[in-house]
C-alpha cells in the first residue's frame, strides 16, 4: 500500500506528464445541498483533516461521466459498467 501522502505522475490536460503531490482519501461523502442546485463533496484525509466542496449539478454530471468512461477505459473487459 502507498504511503498516505506521495508524489504521482498524471497526464495533464495538455497531454504532458506532470508530477503531483497527493494524499490518500480516508473517507468521502456526497450530500445534496438544501439551498442550491448541487452537492457537497466532503473528503477526509488520513490525518483527519476534512475539506468540503460545492459541486453544481452540471459539474457533478460531468464528473460522473468522466469516472464512468475512465472505469471502462481501465477495465479491458468493460465489466464495470455491464451491470
């Protein structure tokens, strides 16, 4: 298992590899906002620190679509979405 904070290389939007310092997620939750059209995404790291983000409905939909596509792309059989 990787340490809770480490460096990893990602492919940036430009297509070039970039080094990022990342932290493992210990806990996450998504809750519907009661006063706006969107969600609150709460992420807690291994040290117990938490950060909350407001995600508008359209962004949440886009994020979901990207995650679905990535899951199929990573799974050579495409089994993750076959259910």
